[in-house]
């Protein structure tokens, strides 16, 4: 679980080209990291690739925090197990 959490945060940091010193936690809002709607799409695509899942567009559009992304990823991983 901790590895998954770390990977989610790393994907977000990578997609937004954040510096290593910048902190991303479960409660971090994408908008607080300077992300716009295009960045959010890129974050979702990065998470899909990292975890081998596919998010429905309607659900993906509701994600505004790392925690919301985590919940959806866990749900999809359980469905695909």
C-alpha cells in the first residue's frame, strides 16, 4: 500500500514537473500544485499507465486530489483482480 501511495505521488510530481523538494500528499489538491484541466488529464493518463488501469472519463473528471485518485485506482485494481 505504501508503495502504491508513493507511486501515485511520484506520478503526480512527474506529470507536473515538480521539483524533488516539493511535497505531494494524499490530501494535495491538483490546483494547489498549479495544475489546470489539461494537467489533470495528463495526471490521469500517467496514473493509468503506471497502474495498468483505464479510468472512465466521467470518473476521471471528478478527481481533484491525490486521495481521490487513490480511491479510484484501488477500486479499479480490485475490479481487475
